[in-house]
C-alpha cells in the first residue's frame, strides 16, 4: 500500500483528533477533517449521524474514525442509550459501508480498552486476542462497533485496523486525569504510599504516533492493536511522577489498600477505588512486532510535557 493521497479524519477537533490532524497535516498529507462544528477552513461540520458520506469520501484512500460519544454516565435513560448506539455503533458501520463502496483501502477505527473490560488480574494483561467483556455502556458500544465493522468489511478490499487505547493523557487533558494533576499540584499528603497496582496508560504523543504508523504502513493490515506507553505504573508512581514534574517533593503516606477500598465503597465511590487501586495492564508485544513500532515518548517525558502545558495555560489564561 502506497502512502495515501487523501485521508478522512472524523472527530478532528477533539482531544485526540486535533493533535492527530496537526501531525498528519505536518506530514504533508491531503487531509479532510470533520467535527460537530466547523473549525477554520480545514475542518468541516459533519454530524456523526449523517446519512450520506459519499461526497466526502470521493478519492479518499484511508479513513481514521476517531469521533464518538465518549462522555457516557453510569446511569442512562433509554433515549440516551439509543443515542450512544446510534453515534458509537450505527454511525461507524454506516461510514464503513460507504467507504467500502467508494473503494477506501484502509479503515482505522479508534476503539477503547473498555471493549475488553475494566481490569486485569494481578500479573496478567490483556492481549490483542483477549475476549471482550465490557462492563459499562461505553465499553459495550465500542465492542459492538468493532463487531459491526468486522461484519461490514469482512471479505472486502477495505482493510480494518482497530486500535484499543487505555486512558489517554497529554496537553489539554480533562476529566479524571486533570483532577489527579490538580491533586499532585497541590501536593497534599495522600495515603497512596502502599499502593502497588499496575495500570497501562498512553500519552497523546504515543497514541498519535501509532495511528500515523498504521496510516503509512506499507503492508496489508487487518489487525487489532493495543497501545500504551509500555511502562505500567502504580498509583503511587503516578502521583510521585506528577508531583516531581511540578517541581515538588511527593508527600505520600502508607495506608492499607483494603481499608481505603472499604471506605470508598461505603461512600459510594467503588468505581473510583477500582481505578486507583486495581490493575489494568495491556501487553503491546503484538503491536510492536507487527508494526515495527516503539512508543517514541517515555512516560516521564510525556508526564512532564503534560504538566508544562498545564502550568503554561494557568499562567497564560488566553492559551486555555
């Protein structure tokens, strides 16, 4: 497969999509970006549930589908569940069908490790062959989308590449990771000194690097890839690294993990406790070997970049 002359990137204004759009553009590729709202002259407004992608797909050789409804509350009504399915399952299948009909060579789908599940047993890790067992609505939607895409593109000339990242962090990150950064910045004494769990994360830079590798890969690809920084961390190491990135000395004290889990459960925060104290590891051996790829940015470098961006934004509100 030669370097694609024209690409379509959905979700081009999002946290992942905007950085991917920038780097693909810097690579000199002919790029079409879509998002819910237009952004300048480069990204057009195309709703996720649009019925006709054909005019946009003219001449496109590679589709990168990053768009999705990602912020899914734990408790949802039937209408919202239906909307999640429309945006996260039906929409990518519809796009894939029309891409196939237009002769698109490669369809890259950004899925999630949540399609596999929420945790791994101690000493074990998910692989590209692990069975899917999602535990929430978002994870179910990603699993169902993967299955729908495989069914749609099976036996066709359009290659399907599925990428499953864990938690993605980087400059401008929001949500739970931004909250963790806030705690590290305040450098309050925290009871995580005895936490020895292992979790896989992936920096925005490493994820974008992998996606671009999949775009440019010269050999046929019909694969599912896991991605991470290839450096699994405990909650203790995560807070220590973030705190030092802020130029401070960590203040972590030891508290029995079982006691913290019990307290969190009593307070109705079991899900948060699972993320703080549980394991979620990805084995990316298959990804590295198949694509001849290594994460280009180290965990420590990526954390420092993330913190530096937050500090710069705090000091210059106009940059936020």
